[in-house]
C-alpha cells in the first residue's frame, strides 16, 4: 500500500476550526474552480487524443486543491508562477478557459498568443509569471520577483510552485538560500505528487520529508495535506502573511496526480500500481470538499448538478471559441524576439 | 575630453545610469564591500548603499535567475559575472529564461538586464578561466551581444545596454581594464548595431573587436604600413546586432578581408561574418576571406602553449599577406 502522507508537524499551524469560518460562498467558489480545472483537463485530454493539441501536455487532474486553495489566499497584486503543469494554476489565477484552451491549440486567442503552448501560459495583468519548462529553472525567477517587491518597498508576495522533482536541483537550493538570506517575501510551494515523471520520491533522496530541507537555510517550513483545499487555503494564508512581513516559507503539499506524467504516460504503468491510484482516488480533492459541504448542509444535490451542468457548458463553449480562433499568421514569426527589435541588414 | 581607464569608464557608465534611474541596481560576487574583483565597481557601494549594490554568495545560477525575475517585474539589473567562464553556471537562466521569456509570453514580459564581466583569456589562467564566449551567446535569438575596444565605446555602449529593454551580454576583458583613452565629457550613448572604423585603409579590411583591436589589429596595421600595406581596421563593436553595412562598405573598398577573433575557430563569429560577406560581396572579393582565431584546444596552462593557441600579431600579418598574395 502506498504511504498516505497526512498533515503532521506544521511550522505554520492553524487552528482547525478556521475551516468553519469560511463562508458558503467561498467554499462554493473553491468547488466551482476545482470542477472547472477538472473539466478543462478532461476536455484537453480528449482534444489531445484528437490531435488538436501538439507537443507535451501535462494534466493537473488530482492536484486541483493545491492551485485553488493556495491562489485563493493571495492578493491580486501578488505574483504566482509555476512549472509546465500549469493549466490548473493559470485557471486558478484567473486566466479565462478560452485563453488557456486557445494556448493549448496554438491560436492567437491564447494567453501567450500561441507562442507558449501547454507549458508556457503567462498573464501580466494577473501577475501570473508563467509556466516554465525546465525543472527548477523558474524558482530563481520567483525569488527575483520577491526581490523586486522588496526593492520597491512594496508588500507583494510571490507564490512559487514546483514539483518534488525540483527539490534536488541546484536552482531550488540557490533560491532558498538567497530568499532566506535577504528576507524576501516568497512562499515556495512544493507540490509533492510523489513521482518525478516515473521516479518515486523515495528513489531520489534520503530525506523524504522534503519540507525539512528548508532547515538548511534557516527557513520556516511545513507540510500540508494538498488534497484538502481548506487546509491548503488556511496554511497558504498563514504562510503568505508571514512572507508579507519578510519571512519566507517553504510548504510541502502532499498530493497525487491521477493521470500520467504527460499524455504519453498511462495512468498507471510499471512505476505505480492500479491499487495505489485507486487508493488516492478515494482522497480526490473534489470528493473531499463535496462531502464536507454536504455534511455541513452547504450544498444540495440539485445545486451540485446545476454546478456541474454550468461548468461543463462553460468549458465546452470555451473550447468552441478557442477552436474558432485563427493560428498566428506566419508573417508574424519574427514578432516578440526582442522588445527593441534588431532589424537585420539595416544600420542606425 | 577626459583621459580615463576602461575600468573608470565602465564605472562612470554604471554610476550615471544608477543615478538617473532608481530601478537600476548592481549585483554580483564581490561588487560591493570588496569594490569589485577587478575594481570596476569601486566606490559604488559607498555612493549608492546596500539597497542598490548587492554582494551575493557564489551562486551564479541563483543571482542570474533572480535578476531575470526582477527584470520581469520592472527592475533593470546589472549582473556582474566575475568572469564569463563562471556564467556557464547560469547558462540555463540566460538562454532558457532571459532570452526566451519575451517570445514565450507572447510579448508580455521583456527582460531589461545586463550580464557583464570579463570574457576570454587573460594570462596563463588555464582551461576553465580562459574561454571566449561571443559565439555562444550570439547564436541565441533573444540575446544581444556587445563588446568594446576602447574607453569611449565602453562607457557609451554600457549606458545603452543598461537602457535597452532586452537581455544584453556585455563582454569585457580583464587585460584592458587599465587601458587609457579619451572619453567625451557629459552625457553620451552609442547605439547597438553601429560599428566604427578604428583605422582607415585601402588595401585590406581587418575585422576585429574587443581587446584584439588594440592588441592585434592596430599593431598589425602599423607593421603592415611599414611594408606599404594600408589596412583598414573595422570594429563592429556589437556582435549582435551586427553592423553588416559598415563591413560591406569596407570590403567593397579593399576587396580583401581578414577576420580576427579569440573564439574557437569552429562556428566562431567569423564564420557568420564570412558567410555574409560571401553572400553580399562575392564579386567584390579578390581573395577568399582569411580567419585568425584561437585554435580549437582547451586552453593549456604553460605560457608556450597558451601563446600557441591564441591569435597573435604575426598570424594577422601572415593572413593579410595571404589575401594580398604577397
């Protein structure tokens, strides 16, 4: 049986009763967003199978609670950035489904105008600093955004997400050291979905309590059940408040991806068993929140059906609108290489 | 006109730009309290304070990436590499993040950052401290690559690089930080993509940049003049963007070309310049283009071997004689 990691010693612990302090409206928002991500990703998987999406496509199914709970704890002027598994994060940050799907289809309506694709979603207006394709390569960028905030005397915080595979990369360690040394306003969020592609975390490090790595840098840290959106929200809220006061933090959020690493990877291949996947499916973050809301009389079966119907219709409409958008004009192939362009063959 | 060392000219450029724009800051190893490994940033910590001049741990990938993230969010970092040999630790940041961000984001995020520091061989520093990197960086769309050969250009080009909205690789040389030269009084900048004829001539074009202008091209031209050969020395100054027209104008006048660089020969900058000359000036050439480069050898330590690897005045003169058939 797989090791089920539950919340343990949390450096930034919150009282449990805070869960009840969240309004029905807030919980409904969480549920709606998680369902939107799930629906968008399921549609993306279908579209990928139909050849409408090129390249790589890494689905977020199973990890929705991390993006939704953590991003809900930010202010609009805070910065968010993540890895190539970025569709769910983009949606949680507020990028419209049509702009996400448009990017997946390589169309001009895409949030990166069809230049980025699945792995490189950006939105400057929403302070979404991107999806990044090199494992560990973007952690220093987030640290730089936090430096920027402090340099200008602002109190904006950075939420920098990465997978547990990045924790063994120099970029992670160099960034934590600098952030701690200079007291930068950043929360490093490790989405520990247990596998870096097909390599289990136990096969990559002797220190499997990944959050403890922050101790090397004198940084606050904690472990969070990343399948529980309420816990993610609460712990993120506290960590962000600390970061805003100049105390960076490292949160390890234990979660699980229900699909393969990418579209070429089956749901359960030789590196994990069907039983393990089924076991984690019992902790499906959408299921957990739905049960919580039902148990507290916060949602009826009718409201749930209506929500599902709305989300499904919304994503279907977004898909149609994205597919109706044209591909970028080949004549624009040289756009955006430079902000101050070099014009070949011209002087002055 | 003031007579300044290149070190002081670079210092003036940074100081003036930091005084002009509060979003500009300097970061790197030993740039503050130590006054710079080569003293280029001397006095800047005292003048601007620790909120503008940052000493870092030895963590090139970390502070290069931090600089890029700061540039994405509105700052204009100057990142000093103690040498560009160490910047290989940050090559993923420079190539995958700085160069590609503007395109990947559909034009939303530009990266106004300067990576500056010494490039190329100094004196018996052996293999890991002696490489030239112009051709590495010039190959990457999204980067601009700038060199200078005298104090005036050093100051004017560094100020332009700091004001540019794209990532600029600004290549210096520890061998010429002490080289004196006239620098105009008052405010001036030099645009990227505009080269300069450093010595007019009629018989052969010698294309060179960075320290090799002063160390090889001009001394070779003096020697050649004694033999009655008038060499024109053309310094493109910026490798990318490249001032092709200045090169073509000279080639059309002299009909003979020697390209001098410290990069390895294979896929060097001279390969690209040669191709452009062949494409645009084929009928103007009276001889094939000759290239004088470092040999394709990891730099050995011994003086005799280092000298055998690097280009020198003798090899430049030989190449000129070859294209002149003398």
